[in-house]
C-alpha cells in the first residue's frame, strides 16, 4: 500500500499543533484543579507543559519502571524537538509523562490515582446519563432491525462524549449528512453470517461513551451475534477519558442501579456475562504504546486472529488502525485496515486529520464548506473491512 506523510505537531496552523499549544494547557489546568496535588507534582506538570512546546524529548529517567521499553519505542527521537516526533507518538509520551509528573507510577500518596477520575465520575453520575438510561425503556417497542440501528447509532455518536475533545470544541448535530460513510448493512450482514462467534471490542472513552458500548455488547450477546465478547480497555489512565477496567465496572453498576427496569436488566445481564465468561474485560500494555496497530505484538495479534470481528471505537483506535498519516481521504478503508488480523468495523467520530474511505463527492462537498470538517467531531463513519 502506498504511504502518506506521518502527521506531526510542528506544522503551523495544524490541528496537531493546536493540541499541544491549546488543548494540553487547558487539560493541565483542569487536572490541577480537580485534585489537591502538592507543590512538587504541580511544578513537575508545569515543567512538562513547557517542555512539550519549547523543549526536546528527554529520555525516561534512570529509575523509570519501563525505561527500556520507552527507550526502544523512542529510538532516534530522543533529543529532538517534540514537534518532530510523530503526532501519535508525542501525544502518547505526553500522557505517560503526565502520569509520571503527578506521581502515578511512584510509591507514595498519588500512586495509582487516576487524575482523570473526577471528570469521568462526574459525567457518569450526571443528569444526561439519567436521560439515556430512561430512553432504554423504548427499545422494546422497536422492530428488530430498528433496534439494531438505534443501538449501533448510539454507540457511534456516543463517541462525541470525549472529555479531552469537549475542552476545546463544540458538538455538532447528527444528521444523515454527518455520517460520511455507512457500512452498517455490511456490518449486520457479517454478524448474521458469523453468528455465535467471538467478537472483540476495543473501547475508547469511559462514562457516556462506554455506556452505549456496553448496551450494544449486551445486544450482540442477546441477539446471538456472539457467544463471547472480549472488551479491551487501557491498562491505566490514558488520553483523559479512555476507559479502564475500573470504568467498565462503574458503568455496569450504573446500569444495574438504574431506576428503570430496562436499564437495570441490561446491567444485570452484563454482570452475569462477566461472571460466566460470555463477556471478558481484557487489556495489554500495548494499548498505551505510541505505535500503530501495524506493530501489534505477537501475543495480542494472536488474540485478535481468532475473532470473527473486531469493533474499534473512537478516533484514537482509528488512527492506530489505519496509521496516523495524511492519507488522501479517498484511500480505501479496506486497504488501510488490511493488515489487521481479523475483520474490523470502525465506529468513529472525526476528531483528528486522518481519514480514509470517503467518496470523491463527499470530500468535495465537505471541502466546499471551508470548515475543519476532519477535526470538529461533527462527522462520523461506520466502516467495515472483511478478511477473505
């Protein structure tokens, strides 16, 4: 497959540059406001923020627990300006360094404390989630095909519930014209063809996005699309709102304790599925690596190889799937995803520059708007690539 330029953050006026110069300062402010970190932690975070925009990539400390791994991942990058590193790599290193700055990895008061938990917990407890739980009562009145479509749409557009994105952007609508590619008929046909298999789901964000993801997983199990679902989450806090095992358990409990019968029933089924093994929560250190899925380690590649389908949620998983590059937007999605060891379905709202699989007509229509349509979160895709 032809290559395309790797996205970097040193291009003036680019979205990637704005993440480091606009989004990260706001993120740091909110993180330091959310928890009572001490002077040492606060100073370390501010040093990281300054280094990430004006300094060079410093290698991990001598006593870092994963020093050898990051030295290998960053070979050829250490000592260079942050903006010269691939955008995906630099973002991952920023979040790793942020955890280190607030003491997440070190024995002490803040070891293992999720700095993003206050944001995730507040969102999960909010009134908007109450409304979404109440709406689940309407599902039983829908014909099967409409129920399929409603739950898939909910999981797709739930990807707008991204706490880091919300810091600097406004949500758009969800009209038909906002769905730029729709392979949902192919997705449901494939699920019917492979009924009873094992489906992998790569989660993205916690709280309001994870909720419809779990409801969709329950639906896949109850409709017989899968006899087992493996839900993959991050092994530690990452990219502000990315889901961890703790977030999965909190969301299932939110469903179980809902005042409406429909939501509570879904929560009980998910709880039972976790206990029976029909639903497993899995993770791997690679999910916090600064690398695309082209570089999947052998053990993780083997896990996906046996799946009938892998569903990838969100923008970050999409970037890692196709490669965080400036592809021509008409590049076939199937070509970009062909390397993955199973059939894949991407449910993603657009919050970064990378995009594949659009028609020339769609690209022309969007370009005529003279808006940053790739990064606003207004538009979305449902894209499927099947392995023969």
